[in-house]
C-alpha cells in the first residue's frame, strides 16, 4: 500500500492564481481531511469528508473548496490564492465513518507571493 | 468546539532523561491520538488512545477520559526523539472534527 499520497510536494503561486492540491489513499478509508500548519502553530482543520459525496467545513475553511467524488481521492482547491494561504498542507485519512487512527500524507509546502 | 492544551510548550532534555508531556481537553472525547512530527515535517502515529494505557518501547501513554487529560511518557530519551509532539482529539461538540493541540517542541541534546 502507498498509504496517503499528496502532490505536489512544493508549489509557488502568485496572488490570485488557482490550483488544486491532490490527495489520494489506497486503504479504503472513509474519513479524509485536510489540515494546514503554519509556523509555531499546530495543525488546523480546513475541510473533512466522512465518505464519498459528503464534505463539511473544519476550523478554517475560507478560501478553500473540496469535493469527494470517490473514496480514494480528496482534492483541495484554492480558487484565488492569497499570501495568507502560504502554509504546509497535510491530508489525512482514517477507517470508517467515525474518527479512528489517522494516517497522514507527507505534506505540500505552498508559497503564495 | 473542543479546546486542546498541551504542556510544556518547549522542553530541552539531556539524552537519557525521562519526560512527561501533557494534553488537556475541554470536553468529553471519543478519540485521542498522539503524533510525533520529526524535524523533516513527517507526522508519525504514536498512540491511538481514547482511554487507558498503552506502551510501545520507550514510549507510553495514559488517557484519563473522565478527568479530561492524557499523558505521554518518554523514557531514556534519544536525539531521534526530537521534534514536536501533538495530541489530537475528536469529541464534544466537535463531532467528527479532529482538533489538534498546539504541540510540545522537544529537543534532546547529546
């Protein structure tokens, strides 16, 4: 199993550009989520999904969209990037509809100029 | 939503020393997990421990759900233990939302 994979590993954007961060898992996990981690802070939940077709907002959802068309994939979209979105983004997944042990991807380091 | 606090925020240890990290949470939890983020940024599962005690080598964890805290014990610390330790909880009104604490930054020096 590859576990949780994220692409790209690094990305530089200009203000106003759009992009999609990809996340995929091959463990047949129902629960997937996106976090951002800023320097000196813990991880903050952006969006999460308890199954295909179901998404919900976390602590800091503004400026981000998600969709969950398949169990395996959970992309995060930035429609108009802002410097405040410079961060490291982590995707995670866990088995079952309810929270269980989470597994994290390697992260995507995003810089918005 | 549920609030998570961790203490101490920073810790410096001599190699071989023992330490206890604490996680307090403001509401009942369904789940609690401890992670280690290594200096390269990778998040590593340590324990999934909504209640009770678990041990894995030099590390052990105890969660007392009724008193709303969890402890992570590191014995005979090694330089490879350096990094940030997070607890993450799900529960209370934050149902289905996993909330992370701010972390404890640990530096183990030779």
